[in-house]
C-alpha cells in the first residue's frame, strides 16, 4: 500500500517532470525531418482530444488528492496525469516551425507552457510543506488552459496569424485612442508639444489603417514563411506604437520624440513592403498610395520645420 511519504515523493517527481519539460521548451528544438508533410489540422485535433483527457485528469487528481486522501488513489492519478502530459509534450515536439509556421508553433508553445506551470502549482498545493494551501485556484487555471487548447487553437499558420493579428490590432487601437485623447497638460515635451503630438496621431492613424488592410486583403494570399514575416513586422509595429505614445509623457526633448516617430514610420514602411509582395490589383494600388501618403507626411513636415 502506498504511504503518504511515497505520495509526497511522487508529487515532487511530477513537479520535476514538468520543470524538465519547461527547460526543453526553452531549447525550441526542431523535430527530425520527415518524408511526410506535417498535418497541422491533425495536430490540432489530437491536441484538442488530449485537452479533454487532461481536464478530466485534473478533476480526478484534485478529488483524489484533497484531504483526507488515500495516497494510493492519489498516486495513481498522478501517474495518469503525468502520462497525459507526456503525450501532449510529445505531440508538441513534432511541430516543425519551418514547415508549419513559427506563429503556429509559438501558439502551441505558449499553451503547453501554461499547462505545465498550472500542473506545478496544482502539485505544490498538495505538498505537506506548507500545509493547507488552496488547490481550487490552480485546478481552475488548469481547466481554463485545457479549454483553450481544446477550443481556441489554430489549425494552420494563417489561422494562428489571424488570431494574433486581432490582439495586435486591439493593442494598436488602444494606442490610437490614447494618443487622440491625450491630456496636453501631461505632455512632457518642452518645445512644440502640439506639433509632436499631431505627428504621433497621424502616424498611429496610418499604422492602424495599414494593419487592418493587411489583415483583410493580404493574409489569405501569403505562404507560411510570408505569414511569419508579416506577423513579425506587425508585432514590431505595435511595440513601436507603444513607444511613440509613451514618449509624449516621458521625454522633454522634441528631437528624441521625433526620432521615435521616425522609427515608428520605418516600421510602417516595412509592413507595407511585405504586404506589397502579395497584394494584387486594386489592393496593390492601395498600398502604393499608402507609401505615397507616408512620404507626403514626411516631406510636409520637413518643409515646415
């Protein structure tokens, strides 16, 4: 019969396993090349089924481990949930980023990492030192991530990019609202503050327009590698938008703020160039006009300075 001490040892082993998997995830090792094409839809379906199994495992583990517990039953459930994690991590390792897409693989990387952290928290809540730690919070966190893995994961790189793009668009929309609702009294720039704010507003407005256009007209046209490059450019653009807006509250130098605007506009230009690689017909013309508009804004500012 399993003792409490043996159960506690098994808890530690389970945590060690999860930490080992987390270390492996950091390495981001690519699987060996295969003659068979990677099936991202099949991977999504397999992971969804395993998520349902894991959610049930988490429930049964919590019921078996909560005091007063039978160490033998609790240990058996630890073995079951460990086996399910072994399968989930194993299938994640089969994803070839070059073929499936880096955004696609990163989406699964993130959710598997969340699952592992939730497992560690859940196991730790049943350890004897310290006593009486709450276990329902980590259980709920594990359930929530299981539901995400089951219902919200992409079936291919385009879908992964579209899911991420919506988050980027939301972030940029927040920056746009902030820069238009800015309290001029809080702007720290000491020279021509109104002019700098206006330049920021025009740039963020254009960036939001470009991001929306690429999402609607270009994402369906690009291959896996192009989608990864487009997403990386959009992510950089969104990060720089935050920098541009925050500069208004943080720096006094007009030139420092304008340098941030210039850098931001170069990010806009980078995304436009990537979009032009796949844009067709009237959409290609639209992006040409966007380039011209960006150049016009810059030239007008040079003439007025």
